[in-house]
C-alpha cells in the first residue's frame, strides 16, 4: 500500500469532490482509461497481445523516415525556436494548398484554437457544423462572436442561419468528418459563402494527403480550392508525423504570427519533427494513397457483405452501435479476438450514438483485412442475431 506523507493526505482530501464526478462518468458507461501499447504498422501490442490495429490515423502508412536529431528545443518560434526547416515545410504546404502562405503550430488542435480565435471578432457570426471537432467548438468559444450551429451538412439550415446580421460571417466545416467518415458538402458551402460574402474555413485533418489530386485534400476533391479562405489541418494523420498548420492569404498568416496565443506562447515544435514531416511530404505518397484506397474498398465492401450498415465513403468507417455499454462490449469482443478498434462514446459523439470507429491504413495487407473481416463476421453473429 502507498504511504502518503502528511501533505499528500491533505491534498488528497481536498480533491475528494473529484470522485463524485468520476463515479457519475462510470455509471453512464462513459469512463475512459488509458491503455499502454506499442503501435507497429498494421499491428499494436497491448499487454503482450498482438492485435490488428484498426484505429490508427496514420492513414498513408508511409514507411519510417530517417532524420537527424540535432538540438531538440530552443524556445518559442518568435524567440529562437524558428528553425530553418519551418521555412521549407511552410512554403511546400502553402504551394500544395494553392495559398499564399502557411503557418505551422505544435498541433492541429492548436492551429484551430490559434487561427480561429485570431480572425473571428466581436460582432461576427460563426456558422459551425453540429458535428465539428472539439477543437473547432473550443476555438469558437474563445471568440466574442455569435455562434450558430447548423444541422450536419444541412445547406438549407446553413442558408437560413446566414441571414442573421453580422459584421463578418464565417462558415466552418470539417473536410472529412472525423467520427462519421462522410464528406462535407463543400461545393455547396463555398457557393453559399460566396453569395453571402462569408469566409470559408475548412478543417481537413482527415482529408489532407488522403483525398484529392496529390492528396491536396477535400477542397481539391470538390474542385473548390480557390474558394477556401482558410485551410486548417494536422500533420499527425495522413502524413503520420506530428504538428498542425494553416494555409491562407499572407495577411492572415501575418496576423496569426502576431496575435494567436497558441502560436506565440508555446515552445516551437522540435525541428526534427518539422524535418520528418517535410521528408514524408516529399516521399512517394501516391503509392500509399492508392494502397489506402484499395484497403478502404476491401474493408468497406467486406463489412457490407457481412450485413453491417456502412454509410461512409472514406477511410473512416464507423459502425454505429448506439448504446454505450453495448459499444464497449463490442470493442471488448473484437479485442479478445485480435482486432483493436476503440469504441467512441459521448461527448466525442452524441449520446446514444456510440460507435466503433474503424480507420483503415495503408499499413494493412490484404490478409490483414481478410482476418479482420472474419472477426467482424463473428461479432455480427454475436451482436446482431
Ligand atoms: C477534425 C480534427 N481537427 C483537428 C484535430 C486535431 O489535430 P491534432 O491531433 O494534430 O491536434 C483532430 C484530431 O483528432 C481532428 O479530428
């Protein structure tokens, strides 16, 4: 048993109120626990058990890249942490997204927080899709604007809400929705934005490097690249590296350098990670992209053949279970049988819309997918019959 010092006991006592909240979370089957594991390409090892990893966001599965680790850290970018490698990568990203300029943040989450809170002001109106990611929701809360949540991908609702008066109007959507795997109605959104003079912002964390020509993302897929005013993404998904970034007009990036707190008041992303992203950006992504498309098709069709209702058209394939406990049981069954897919519950998704969020990667071989499908078939017999 742990022996607490007098100070620790006092501290523990003062925070006892936390237990009540934890108990409530547990009662609702919403308790989350960290699991330690080692992700290795197509597999992950957890407690010595080797499982097929069907919940990785390293979609392209670019083989590991050799980089030199020099000085790990210096300071924030505006002080002495602005390594030369940033210039190379930012220029490449801006060009890739056909924008004038780009800015790298330590994470995609921070890119959203930083950029949105910098350009949206008091008196403005923000139209945000109801399924937008937590980082977008939090970013909007940081502004003094009026926030209007439109029904998921519902263009009539968006149009209606855009009639409200405001100084500047912003429409924010994800490119590929992270928990549903469906694509935003980006073509219509850009048309509506154009008519109403609203700024279009896309968080394309899950579409970037994955869809569109040369992995240019959801705007390229819908041929609306020129109509996107601010593009926000992550380097930690398709590219399988680490970090976040924005691309936009030069003046927007300039203002973010000057005003966005999650850029200014934090240490620079270590340069070896920037170098790592750049090398992966330059690698033969096309081969990986094709493999990912093939794997997505094989898994999606296989699941549909078994009888699962699949509505996604991307590498993110949710199996909607509904009840939280049932989703946990489903996840546990898959785990016991050798497949790792984390059940996703409220508040990440709405209440009673718990799901198994499968994500396909190019790491998986045809045999890996066949094996996974056998286990999903077993699960179908157990949970649906
Ligand atoms: C839609 C979306 N935006 C932003 C982020 C945050 O990106 P990062 O993991 O780089 O912080 C995520 C990550 O899950 C996401 O799904």
